[in-house]
C-alpha cells in the first residue's frame, strides 16, 4: 500500500527562504570579521609596537651586539608598516558581498 499524499510541512517556503537569507547574512558578517588580513595586520601592529618600544629602550650593549644597528627599532618599524599595510588594504578593498540570490521569484514558472 503506497500513500502518495505529501505531508504538510510546519514551515512555509517563505519561512525557509527568510531563514536562508538570514544565515547568508550572518555568514557574510563572519567572513568580514575573520578576514585573514585583519588578523595578520592586527598582530603585526601589536608586535611592531612592542618591538619598537624595546628598540627605543635598548642600551648600548645590545646595539653593539648587532654591529651598531638598532635592529629592534628597525624591525619594529617594519612590522608596524606591514601591519598598517594589511589594515589599509582591508579598508580599501573589503571582502565582496555575497552574490545576489538567484532563486526564481514567485511569478516566474520554475525552469525544468
């Protein structure tokens, strides 16, 4: 005995489409929040500040050990510049928004 009747769903198609669009929006927000450029840029700026401060407070013995070059200062400034580059890149070219929904509208017949 086969029953060909469909079971009624507690959710309408509009409810499902609304839920899918909400999840897509949350996914896009998470992608922008955890963009690798933000993480790399933030870490380089943080470590650059720390190493620059160490370079500014180095004594003569540490500079003589590096053959007269204040390596901590120059490395810290380089790290700061690299971190700022990544953060500027993120600001100028944010992640692309998700493509528009391509589901057929209610007025259009479904394509076979």
